[in-house]
C-alpha cells in the first residue's frame, strides 16, 4: 500500500541522512581521499555492532528503525505494529547534529 511505501521510504531517507552526515563530518575532520572513507565504514560497523550487543542501546539500532524484521507480517509481508519512533527520532537528531558539526568545522577553516 501507498502508506507503507511512504513510511518505509521516509525511514530509508532518514537512515541515509545519518550515514551521509557521518561521512560528511569525517571527511571534514580527516584529510585524505580514502582515510575518511575507511574511518566512516569502521564507525558504521562499530555503531551497528554496539546497538546490537549493548542491551540499553538495542532500541537505537538504525537497521531496526529502517526495516524492522519483527514488524513485518509473514503472511502479508506488510508492516504491522508500532513504529520504532525512538530510533527514527534519534537518527534524525543525530544526523542534524553531525551535519551542524561538519558545517561548523568547515566554516571555522581559513581557506
């Protein structure tokens, strides 16, 4: 249905914003073409692993906020149940914070 597709697209967009802002911040802090890419990939791995292992952080896992396996009805393959608003709001706020930090670092440099 259109509503499910819209909500999933919104969640994927918010997740993409978080990864983009993380890469933007790392690329402004660290010089080099591939260094920031490697560090960004490592950070995503550490964040994903820590939100899978640490019990108090499990509700903040980005993969569960984007495509939660436990919310998909196996008979209809549609999303059912309550959306993980904590993870959705956390990823949005974190992406805004990381983007603001990247902007601040870039504007503070003297080109």
